C-alpha cells in the first residue's frame, strides 16, 4: 500500500513539474494578465502596461497592441500624448 502511495505521489510531482515547464515555455504565468484585483472595482488595469492580444482568428483580425497609460486607461500606443 505505501509503495502505491509513493508511486502516485511521484507521478503527481512529475506531472506538476511538466505542467510548470509547459507554462514557463509558453510564457503563461503570473504576469500574463492585463489586470489586477481591486477592492472596490472587480479589477483594475495595470499602469503603464502594453501587451499584444494574441488573436486565434488571425484571418479576421490581426494581433492587437493594447496599451494602458499611467492611470490605467486604454490608450493608443501609436499616438504620443500631447500634454
């Protein structure tokens, strides 16, 4: 019985390690979300953050660059602020 439990535990650790490696290799991690939890609002956007929204329907829409300013508002990354 103990041998079966140890084998199951070892397999679980191996699968978790493989899963971690896959997540790190694909770039999915703690900083892959464009928002953070907020106490008042459901979530808030990260300040001064830019990322590329990967779109699987690339034939309809290309990858979209999304950018947030110093207050967490959506801005156009191609236009520089004038103030």
